[in-house]
């Protein structure tokens, strides 16, 4: 009896010693940070945590799970983006369907199809038809200062090479002036007046490398760049996709020795008589897999517009695409996102707002309907996608235990997915951290993890061992 009592007492103190209060974890975040957290144990059917889960916060890229769910429910499994070449009298029409994965070699094959049909001269005009989409190519709430980088490439029906081009900037030792390089096959122009400086000079002058651009796809680098032994790779978002594709197509037609008597024009002629060739993208699930694993913004936004186009039977836009997603989820899953603010499909807009409860309802549906395939598309901690190198969860014991979509914006660090705990139980988690800012005076040693990394590591380890408490 005494031994049994001792065991009970030891068990009690062991459990108490290993309990991890949520307030203690939240205190790891910088002052002013806000946490919304929803945790649900599937096996027990218990809601373990409901911390500010009814507050509307920026979902960032966790919103892509919402886009993926709507697409998997509404688009047929054999759906693919199509790019067609048609003949209309003397004219040739390149009809773009919003394919965010269309490559230059795909365009070359479409031009080759013209040649194969014996078309060596186009007596009329060449049309670029992108009328499947309408309205803004950048959603409301996309910050102006990131529009030049590829993760905010414009969402356009006429797209090529992910609407992204590459270049590089060089700083030669002993020289103040930088220089730039861009491959000849990319019809863009890059110039620089940025100065090469030392690290100390950069800090004294409060100087950074800055990018300006215009609708002619001209990019200007200015400011300063710390001296580098190797060139700095750069990726620029195409500012005018229609001009870029027009310039590329003109080059490919010349390369194929096909002359054009008329002009390359935007729009479409009245009649489009004969289909000459069709290029199809990968099917729906392959697109969604790439979108979720890599957090691909362009795929997400073009899928949103496609949903708007198909659901409302009109040219797709950010506006009708967002409305379509809400309608599809309400009708087919009874998930009510009426109070959510959905502006785009990617989560890039700072105007998007969702609650942890709303995201949890999406995660629960994805989890309980594995046949849709969305669950298997989510990144896995320490294994693939955007969780492969996430410091907080990439190593043991959390490696391969968390399947989730990440989401990051300035001041926001989010996760939404499923954790397999040490009891073999599935725990659904939605974490929204916003207003996260580390003071510039932070003197943390370089070998000490950031507050968000420490917070996430301790949170998910506590969920792994079922030791998290809310008291």
C-alpha cells in the first residue's frame, strides 16, 4: 500500500513537472505580439486550446489551404490550364487561359505547330487573347515595395515563366560602381547606379539596395550594396506580362522564320475559326500540390480567378474569385466564411483576415476528407516544402510529426495543420502570430534562436508530449 502511494505521488509530481503552461510559451514572444491559437484532438474529440480564436487576423499563406479546398471541390480532377493557337482568317490568335506554369519552351512548341501546318507567313495580325481574366493583376493590399519581386508577380491570364525573370548584380573589389547582368533571351532592361560599400559604410549611411521599375519592364537598381566576392542573384517580377510575352513571341516567330505582315495585338478578333494547337498544364492536383508545398502565389491567385470565371461564368477576377470560394465552401462543406476578408487566393494581401476558428474548420474538413488529396499535399516538417527547413520543427523529435501549411508576412508567423503526438493521436493546430517585431536593440547572440523559433519549438514539443496546459 505504501509503495502504491509513493508511485501515485511520484506520478503526480512527474506530470506536474512536465506541464507546459501556454502563458509561459506566449511570454517568449516579443512584447506587443498577438497570439491566436486553436488546438483540437481528433481522437478524444476535445478542443484543447481556444486562445483568441475568434479574432480576425492576417492568415498569410495558410489561406492557400482555403483556395486548395475550394479548387478540389469545384474543379474537375482532369482540369488543366489551356493555351491555344487558333486561326481566324488572316490572323493568328494565341488564346491564354491563365496558365501560371507556362514556359518559354511550351510557347516554342506552339510556334512550331504553326510551322508544321505550313504557315511561314502570317498575313494578318497576331493576337494575344487573355480575356478569360479581367480587372486588377495585383490584389488590393499588396504593398508597393514588394511588387518588383517574384513572389508578388502579377496574376495575369497572359503569363510566361511564372512572370519572373532572373538577373544578377556585381560589385568588383576596389570599384564603387556596381554592374548588372541579364540573359539576352529575356526582353527586359536592367540598369544600376547603386554603389558598392563596406558593411560599416552601409550602416553609417543607412543605405540599402533599392529597386524601381516601370510598365516597360525596365528595372533600375540604386542605393548601395555591400561588397561581395560573388554576384548577388536577383529575381524580378515582370511588371507588364503582356509586353513581355509579346516581345518573347516576336523573337520566337523570327527564330522559326515566320514573318508577320501585321502587328502583335492584345485582344481577339471576332471569329476564331480553327484550332491549330493546344498546350495543357499539369492537372489540378499536381498544380495544387506545387501551390501548397512551395507556397506558390501565382498558382493560387490564378486558380482563384479561374474559380471566379467558372462559378460565375464571366471573366475571372480577384473579386469574383473570392466570392466563388466563399460560395463553394458554404454550399459543399457548410463552412461559413461570411465574416472572413478574402482578397486573393495566395494570402499575400495585407487586407486578408480570418479567424483561427475559421481556419480550423477548413483544416478539420481537409483532415476528415483525405480522398480530396489536399491533406497529402501539405508540407511535412523537416521533410519537404516550406517546412523542410523551418528551424522550429525540422529536427527530432518534431521532424516528420507535423503536416501543415505555413504563412508568413511582415509581423505574421502562422501554421495550420496536423501534429501526430507521442500517443499516436492526431492533433489539429492553427497558430496565428501577428504584430511580431523584434526590437532593433535586441542583443541576442547569433547562436540563439529567434523568439518565434523558440516559441514554436516549445509549443509543438508540448503538444507532442501532451504536456501543454492553459492554466
